[in-house]
C-alpha cells in the first residue's frame, strides 16, 4: 500500500509477476506514449487503495521487448491482470478509472 | 530567444480559443491561434441558448465574427493543425502540419472534443490486436508488416508518413484529404499508398486483424489499421506535456478556477476540460484562461 507502482522488466517479470503470491496488474507503457502518461496517475491511485492485495506494476516496452511479444501486445497502454502466472483479463487504451477498478475488484 | 516568441499560443479556434485570444490580445499580449474553423463543434450548429441573443445564431457566423474581433486586437491566426508539442526551458514549442515551429511563453489548449472511433464492424473486438488509435504509441509493434491508416486530416496523414519508417507497406484510406498544401506535397512524394474516395466498411480477423474491407468493395490485406480521425487531440498533445487528466474518464484536462493545469504556463478551456459542452462554458473558461495566460507571460518576460 502506497509503495508506488513497481517497475518490472524482461528479467524480473517471472519472479515479480508470474510467481507473485498475489494477483498482479501490469501496465505496459512507453515514455513516448501520451495515453500511457494519462493513465499513470490512475494506476497510482489504485495502488494506494488496493496495493495490499494486488501487485501494481509497469513494464516499459521500449526496454523490455520480450515480455510484450510473449503476450502479443500491439498497442499501448495495455493493462493485463495476472493470477497464478496466467492472464485473467486485459484492457487496451486509456480507460476510465471505474473500468480499471472493476478489473482490480475481480481479482480481490 | 527565438525571434518570433509569442506570449500566448492557443490551439483551437472554437469559442473557447477565440475568447481566450480576445482577452489575452486585448491585454497587449502577442497572441497566435491555430486551428480550422470548420473543425469546431460550433461550425454546423445553430445556437438558441447563448445569453443575450434571442435570435437563432449560426455557429459559422459566430466563429467568423470572433476571429475578426480577436484580429482587431492584433491576434494572429494560422489555419493549421498542431501535430506535436514540447515544453523546454519554460517555453512551449508547437509544430504545425506544414512543418513550421512556433514558440510561446504560455499555451492554451482549446481543441474541443472529437470523435475518435470509426464505429465499424470488427473494430471494437480487435482493439489491441491490430486496431490502434495512436501511431506514435504503437508504430513500433508493426515493424516489417503491412498497415493501413484511416482518416482525412493531419493526424492520419502525418501518421501514415511516420509509419513508413516502421512498416513494409502503408496505405492511407481517406474520403477526401483536408490538409495543407505543404503536407500534401510531402505525402505525394512519399511511399504511402493513398486510397482516396472511399472508407472502411469492416475490419476482419479471427484473433488479429487480417483484412480491411472498403466501401468500394476492395479488400486490403493488412496486419494493422490505425484509426486517426481529425487532428491530434488532448491525449496526444497534452499528456506528453505532463498535463493531468480527470481520473474518472481519462479524457478531459484537469484545471483549477484560473484554468491552470498542473504545468506552469499551460491552460485549458472549453469542451476539452469536460462537460457541459456549451458555448457559454467555453467562452467563460476562455476568458479566464486568456487573462491568466497574458499575465503569466508578462511576469515571465519581466523576470
Ligand atoms: C450539432 C451541435 C449543436 C450544438 N448546439 C449547441 C447549443 O445550442 N448551445 C451551446 O451552448 N452549445 C452547443 N453545441 C456545443 C458547442 O458547439 C461546443 O460546446 C463549443 O463549440 C466548444 O468550444 P471549444 O472552443 O471548446 O471547441 P470547438 O468549438 O470544438 O473548437 C475546437 C477547435 O480546435 C481545433 N483543433 C483541434 N485539434 C487541433 C489541433 N491538433 N491543432 C490545431 N487545432 C486543433 C479545431 O480546428 C477547432 O477550431 C453544439 C454542438 C454541436 C456539434
């Protein structure tokens, strides 16, 4: 809670996300992407509210090309919810907070 | 200092931008306004609920009158879209579709709201699997592939040209291009395959985009389609400056009562700040933004 959104990359993805003991929401983003910047504060707010029960992370697709390829990501921001190493749900684009919160609540 | 430094730059010449121009220019600020009147929501509207005018007024006439008013205070107008914004050393740089750069001490965003989705079969289902709304964000995922861009204006045209550096083949699907002559020349001299006079009917694919069906019956085999309707909007031009959006919808720019955003020198006014989408609100916010920006620019110039 309130620890901020965790930065993950190709190397740490398995240990931090796939093997996490909690569900994890990963925001695939890049610095040149406007919509990604718009949604970043929403991730932060949700982390403050739900960070105890869910891992909130972000993966810069510019520095970590393998993970996005593995999950067939072709648009950013893409937000993927993982549980026990598997994809549970996925959202593409800068969506409203309520939309993202709905996804988070599914995992609680 | 750049030789043509403006005090106030305004993106958008709808009622929000026009009122901001009138108020900032009448305070003796050096003002420039970008945008195309026909792209204002007001252009085709007829207004009956704007204060102190009983008759039905035509939106087009209001836009023309507003421009004359602003010009009478020496505001400068340029009928071009802005395709990129930057914020460096307390100055804003704006890049136009014709490739010119303008610099200003303050920036007022009044781009209004515009439709971004095509609303055709297959579009929603294939978002993120070949359907994209942002060339700048997603071009990199289409290296060596075939892609189409759909749209009639600057966002689609500049998007198609950008994609040439990534994709193998780039098609531009448009009814009729509405861009400046300079940008048109650039397009004509590029490798973009322009398909004019038609539109997208359906996007086809099982898991990913495979084909695009056009209204003229033609089918394009592509791996991706970029929907770039109109000009670049708030998510493209404001988010990269660091402007904060409302958390509820992530569509509108957050401002305080002075129309200031979280970025010093950056203001927003009109439909772009959220509902109600009404002229009275747009001009009210434009008035405040114009006054505040002119004052801020003066302080910056004196410091
Ligand atoms: C059919 C219709 C009827 C309406 N009726 C009413 C009514 O009765 N009463 C009422 O109060 N309101 C009405 N409205 C709403 C009203 O038109 C809007 O609230 C108002 O126009 C908003 O003003 P604005 O300046 O924020 O944006 P707009 O008027 O939409 O202007 C946006 C401007 O930004 C420019 N722009 C956008 N992107 C870029 C870019 N990248 N670079 C450069 N320029 C850019 C465009 O060219 C345009 O000039 C109506 C709207 C419609 C569509």
